[in-house]
C-alpha cells in the first residue's frame, strides 16, 4: 500500500513538471489577451526561448544567463508582433501566425549547430526532502526553481489583475480601449507592455523545455505546446487560477498517456492527446452560448485593432 | 518633420503593388540572415530562389507544391473576404485526405475509371464537413471560429495518426505507420513522363475560375464582399448572415479537402503521418499575399511554393535545416502586413516654415 501511495506521489510530481511550460506560456498569454491583444505566436515565442536558452547555456555555461536570456529573446521576438499590431495596426491573427511560422523556422536555423549536444543538469531544490518524505516528498520537493515560480505565477497574476491599479488598467484597456483612452490611459503603451510580458513568459516556458524538462535542443521541440497553452487560456475563461487547474489536467493527460502506453491500456493514445483540444472546444461552446457569460469573461476588445486619431 | 495622415480611400495600384515590396524586403531580409549565419548571401539566395527552378524537373516541382497552396488559399479567400477567420485549413485538408483516402483504400485491389472521381468527391465532402464544425458552432453557439478551427487541426492530425498506426495500417507493412498503396485507379494521372506534376493542377485552376465567377459575378459574391466591408451594412441590407457563414466555410473546407486528396492521390499514393508540410497554414500567407484575389493567389502560391523548394535545395547544398523555408514565409507575411500601413496612412514629409511652427 505504501508503495502505491509513493508511486502516486511520484506520478503527481511528474504531472506538475509537465504542466510547467503550459502554466508559464498561458499565464503570459492571459495577460496579453486581457489587454485586448490576441497573440497566436505563442508556439513561435516558446521555440525561440527554447533555442536561445539552450544556446546561451552552451556558450556561457551559466544557467542563470541562459534563463534570463531566453526571457529576453522572448521579449525581442514579441516586439516584432507588438510593433506590427500596435504601431502599424496589422491584423492580430495574421501577425501571430506569421510569428509562429517565423519562430519555428528561425529556431531551426539558429539551432543547427546545437543538435545532439547534451544538456546540463539543472539544480533542484530540497532534493534531500524529496527522498525522505513519502508521497508529499516528490510532490513538494526536488523541483527546479522555475517550477516553484510557475506554480506561484497564477496566484500572482490573479492578485495583479484583481487587486492592483495596474491590473485594473490592463483590464480596462482590454474591455474598453476607447473609454480607457479617454481616461488618459496610453492604450498602446499598456498593450505593448502586455505583449512583451507575454513574450518573456513564453520564452521562459521554452527554456524550461530545453534546459530542465528534456535538457537538449531538438528541432520543433515545443511540439504544439504553444497551441495547447493558447487553448488553455480559453479553457480557463481568462482566469489565472483556472489556468493552473487546466494546465494540471492537460499535463496530467500527457503523463497518463505514457503510463497507459506502458501498461498496454486499450484506449488509443491519440484520443487522449486530442482531449485537451476537444475539451477546449466544449468549454468554448458552453461559455459562448450565453452572451452574458461571454461578456463576463472574454476581454471585449480581444483581437480588435485600436487606433487613436492624433 | 514627418506627418502621418489617414487616407480616405485605398489606392488600388498601391494595393496590388505592396506585395512586391514585401517580396523584395523578404529577399533582402533573408540575405541578411544568411550573412549573419556566415554564408555568402548572394550564393545562398541563389540556391534558394534560382537553383530550384533552373530545370524542367524543378519547375514541375514548383507547380506540384503550388497546387495545394493555391487551392486552399482560394477557399480561404471566401472566408477572409467575409470576415470569417478560418485558420484550420490544415485540419480540413487532413480530414479530407482521411475520407478520400478511406474510399481509395476500399478500392485498393480494384481498378476502374469511376474510382478516382469518387475519391476526389469524398475528399471534398470530408473537408467540407470538417469546416462545417466551426461554422455551425459560430452561427448557432456564437463561438470564436479562430479557436475552434485551430483546435480541430490537432484533432484531425491525431485521428490520422491513429488510423495509420491502428486500423488502417498496411497488414503487410511490417508495422510502419502507413496504409496500403492505393491502386492505380485512385491515383491522379501524371501530366508528363518522369515528372511528378499531376492532374490535380486542373482542380486548382478550376477553383480559381470558380472563385472569380462567384465572387465577382454572383449575388453570393456581392453578399460576401459587403459582409467583409461592414457587418452592419450587410445586416441592414437583409443578408442572411448565417447561411453565408456556412457557405463560405463549406467552400473553404471543400477546397482544403481537395488539396489533401490531391496530395495523397498525387505524389504520395497512400496515407501516412506527414501528408502535408503545413500547407494549410502556409496557404493563409498565400491568401494574404495574393490579396484575396483569384489571380493574385496563383502568383502568390508560386512565390510561396518556391520557399518550400528553396528550403529543400538549401538543405542539400548549405546543410541548413529545411525549416528555414518558414523563416521566409514568416517574413513575407510580416513585411506584407507592415507595408499595408502605407495603404491606410499617408506619410508626408513636411517642410515647416517658422510661422507655421508657432501655431
């Protein structure tokens, strides 16, 4: 029995690890979307974060520089999106798609010389406690600092949006850019900041994959996680805490697949993989059917271009 | 001093000229990236854009890749023109290929003139059906079509994966993730001996003619264009919005389904995991670059097809990953969207006199 319980503890620990990139990217995208900007470039920003984190680790041999650098590269690549959509007023959907396509291509080009180089072990915290406490040990301890940050992030995001003045500004800009602008808020500046923040979080999510989760560089290694993160924001109906829950569900499905494959369970793995997407569609239908509900949750001006006559 | 003014109307000549600016800027941008990566930019660009089409085989390959891009983009132009953001063409392509491929597998050991038309029809219906899902959810449940069509891309790819690994995998295939080979009657006729270009190109050309006719000569086309310009006007004019949404998605899905069937009955000849190098997503770039105009799309599909071919050539000659094609595709769209700024805003360089400054 104790063996079973410790196995479940390890299982939960691995589910948490697999949900980290989703939490990071979705929390970043959530802030971006709350300001009224739909950035479909999540996958592209993540993959750029993954290669720049890994490359910087190899070049500098310093994991701290690698992590910070991956976030910076996420900021730089999202700046392209920000400049186009905010300063040149381009269509959000098309620009975001271009960003994803561009990012995947560029990362492969930059990563040409890094394929096959082994990664470095990323330090974990409290590894002693992980072994000594059954069940709770592998859940609470022995993780990287990025994981602890990721699990705190939804709560911080929630606090930021609900309790701070800046959070209110972000929500106002997303819900009604025109009235926010009339109140003297610089809508474009707020949106730029939210886009760059989203870029930083997506960059970090990518670096988590290439430095911690599977420490190596593989072309296209984000493997659709950016799209799942996008789905997750909708699945969570733009609420940070639900992002955390959703990420654990989606991450859990991934881990479950591996175990079911090992046991030889009968449900085809592809059906499990498709679940996050199908669940997102169902949630979309449920929240969209009721026009009041969708008004409550969705940033009203999501994806719309804001232009102020000067 | 620079002053920016909003234009009252978009100059048509500029509207069709900016795509060329975007292409030129992309080539320059590509040169700069090659230079940074330590290649001779002129030589690298030559491998990319000239070597691939310097012989007859290369030219046939260009048309082969342009065919699905053109077909899908034509379909998408109906959606985009009417403000419906179907970005799941990749899923509709995949589902069309699954349905068409399923029919082809039924006839795997038979020959007959009727088989290929049946397979093509099944593919179009499959794509159409798959596009109807986001359309119906949008019209009856008010869901966002961008997200639904996108999610379905992954659902369809996983379904294909399941089928080629599981129930449809070739019984004599040593567990490779692929189906049986289709019979010759399920294959698109080749146009020339020794080249891969096949009859599917006529489907693309037919789609171009059809879309030109529908968009510019019919009431439906008029409705689509008005809805795209202003939803309020369309409502005021009494257009049945719901029917139109369903119709544009069906057209778009059918075109994507045809593209999928063209691939599996053309160059591939069976179903496996990788039936499309993201043609469905790249076609969005084609639709934009072609300005949603049927003839513009033909031109744009050739340009974008060249980035696929160039990436393959560069992979061989420069040993760079073939994903680099996507760098060019992304840049084309970036530059195109950016140059659109010139369409809506006038940039004036003013020479202010002193007394004007005082005001």
